[in-house]
């Protein structure tokens, strides 16, 4: 069995876990920021997660049915 055969499912599972846990949210933010606001400096990782937490707790209607 090749190394690729063994590692491909693990990489897929790791990517899936990062997606559902929100770990890759900053990477998605950077990609979107580059497309839409390439001339402005993006937030650093700490600023992004503080902004995200503030949005979550200051706008509870966005997650309640």
C-alpha cells in the first residue's frame, strides 16, 4: 500500500474537521479580503477572531430561529 493511499483519507478528514470547527475561517477571510479589498490591510488573526466573537455575541438573532 502506498503512502498516498494511506494519507489521502487522513488529509480529507483533517480538512473536514478544520471546516466544521471553524479553524479555517481566517484563511477564508483572507481569500475573500484579497478579492474584494486587495488595497487595504487585512485584520490579523487575533483581530479577526475578536471581531468574529463580537459579532456572534452582539447579534444573537443571527443564530436563533
